[in-house]
């Protein structure tokens, strides 16, 4: 029976879903959080399979795991894994794809609808008593905007980017797409590919759906922000490193009608008094777009599927 450790399990399951199917995979140890400052020497000697989300699979961790044969990343991104070292040691690595698509897309549009309809603001005004003090049947002192007819720029056209584009069309948005596969194609009546400068110049909304790598790091920067409309809305449910946060602070401070709706930032959790906290037109949620209950159940099922396939000698979803 395989000995398996889940090194950072809490974010997947804080107690609202069952581990039973995972326990059927082998001798399971579940750590809510891995603390690299503790001495784990000899604790993991017989472990063959590990599951990690953000824990770094590097020389230090692998040194604690002399029998390690397989790493399952409980996410789609795997930049926390030293793939070269794993390849050198003959350690297979798999990820889980597609589990959070619907949850992330829902979050993108929840953030946009809340922003354009000013839901949080007006709900607070009602509780503060401003509506019942007005002589009118309705109360508004800030404009409510419609998404229909606006243009959304989708940067990245993988599974999530494609779904965002589809839902955008349902809201009556025109869709500009930037992706690595090409430019100039008309993908539907309202969606077509463009180069990056065109996307920045023409978009009312920009939504980020690319992986973080050398080509995409800080794709939102002062140079590209200078191309955008002064009232652009930027949505990031990808990785915090896609944005140069200092450049974004400067841009938002100087363009009060622009907005950033961020579910991710560069360092998570953030340090106290993050510069973006003080910007009124920046709204931050704590990396929850992926975390619907349904998405987490699909993620756990994907982890189990990977483990069972590896145990049969037919590993799937390999990234190494």
C-alpha cells in the first residue's frame, strides 16, 4: 500500500468535503500546512507519493523523501516544483487541469457585475439609512454602467479564457483575444484575435488568463497601461505576478475612473498595509475564484485519478 502525504491540505478541504476516497488510495497522512522550519527528519522515509499545492518541491523537501516516486500538484500551475530536479531523480509529476473553470469564470463576472452595478456600495447606503431618507422611490448618486456593448480583452485563450469569452458574448460584450496560437482569426461573430497593443488600446475590460512565466510576468506594466483607456477595468484571477503592482498603484491613483478587480496578488498572503489596500478603485478578494465547493471536489477527484493511474503504472497528466 502506497504511503502518501498531502503537505498543504487545508486550502482544499477545511472540513466541508470528505477525504474518504483519498484514504482508499493508500496509507494517507494529511497535513493542513507544512512548516519548513520544523525538523521532519525521518518522518517521511517511506513516503512514495506526495500531494502539494503551494509547498515548494525543491532540494530541501526531496532530501526528506528518499523513496519519493511521484508528485501530484493539487492545482493546474506547477511553478512550485523543481521539474529539472524531479526529472534527474526519476520522480514523475502530474497536475490537475480544468477543475476550477466554471468557478473562476463565475468569479470574473461576479466581480464585474458587482463593480458595474456598485452592489457593495449601494447595499451599504441602504443599511446606513440613505434610501429611506430620500423622497424618491429609488436612490443613486453614482452611475450604474452596463457591460453590454463594451469590449473585453481576454489575455490567454486556454480553457478558462475560452469560457470567459463565451460568457462575455452572452452579456453582449465584444471580445478581443490575445493568445500564443495566432492573430487575426475571427473566432465568432463577436470574438477575434488581435495583437497585444491593440487589445490594450481598445478594451474597456481586460481579463488575465495566462500562466505566469518569463513571457507573461508583469504583462500589466506602465508601458502597457499607458496604452489603455483611462477608465479601463482590469480583472486578474490568474497569478499575481502578471501585474507590476507598483505600476498599477500609480496608474489607478492617476486614473480614478479606472479599476482593478484582483483575486490574486504577488505575495500571498500579503503583508499588512499592502499599497493596493489604500487605492479606492482597487478591489481585492483573497484568492477564492478557484475555491467553490464544486471546484474543490473536482480537484480532489483529479488528485485521486492521478494517484490511481500512477499506481497502475499508467501515469496521466504528466508535466515532467
